[in-house]
């Protein structure tokens, strides 16, 4: 059986828009043949999501999730192309799942494009400094250091970007891959437009009690 590399999986994903696991399974079934893998995904209805990227998704719903007895709350807007799909169980469950994920995983941004250039530049600078200061990387060529930096940036995206985060209910796929699956099943373009996460008391300064001083003043 032909070896299925990560690069081959990514190439097939870029070509078809299908999820990483679907691409890997298709390549395994196709014994590494890219064209056969595309045909397999097309037959399963998973290879047409990319064709829908240019469409306008102006329908959808705003979903919510409240957790910990009102301690954490999330609002999320997810768009699709028609009201028919927006009212369907498949789409509504997706919105609920995304809202729950945001509550649990605390992403900062929806997509990589939303990360401010200044912040990304800062993270790249920190990653490079860490790589250069690590004794294990002494005398390593520049291209190797660059790969290490890119790997750490990938970790940053996984921690902060919603579409790059492992889905909390199924960490084998990302939230982005979850959305792609729903695109294939509904036949419409689906996008997560925005979200807001609230945490009770976040940003408020809490009064620090000086119990020792209070007791001393009562005694004195």
C-alpha cells in the first residue's frame, strides 16, 4: 500500500475542499492516486465545497450557548445561502456546536485572516527568538529554523483561531473541517461570520480583602 503523506493530504484538501480525514481516507483507498481520490470524494459528495466559495451566504441564524449557570455566554452568527437550510436541523445543530465550542475553547478570531498583522508579526518574532535560543537548534540552517517558526505559528493558530482549533466534540477534526462537512451535506456555502464570548466578571477589578488588617483594627 502506498504511503499517504501529510503533503499529499493537504494537496487533496486544497483541491477539493474536503476535510483532512476524508482526504486521508480517500488517498488510502485510492492507494495514493490523487485523481482516483478526487473521484472517490466526488462520489461521496465531499469534493464540491470549494466550488461554492464564491456564492453569497446572506441567510443564517444567530445562536447562543450559556454555560456554568450563567457564568459564560456565547453569541455566534453563522451564515448560509437560503432560509430553507438555516431552518434545517443539520444547520441549527452546527450553530449550537460552534457556540458551545467557543464557550469551551475561547478563540480570539474566526479565521487566520482576522489576526492583526502586528500581532502575527510579534508571534513570529517570539517564535524565532525561542528557536534561536534553544540549544538543540544550535548550528541548524536557516530553512530548518524557519520550519520550526512555522510550526510554532501553527500552534498559535490552533490555540487562537476558531477555524483552526480542534473541535471540542471531536478533536480529530478542526472546526473548519466541521464546517466543510456541513457544506457538502447541505449543498450550500456556510460561513461563521462572527462571535462574542462573555465571561461573568471578566475585566472587572475585584476588591482585595485585607483580613489581617481588618482584624488588627478591630482589636486595636
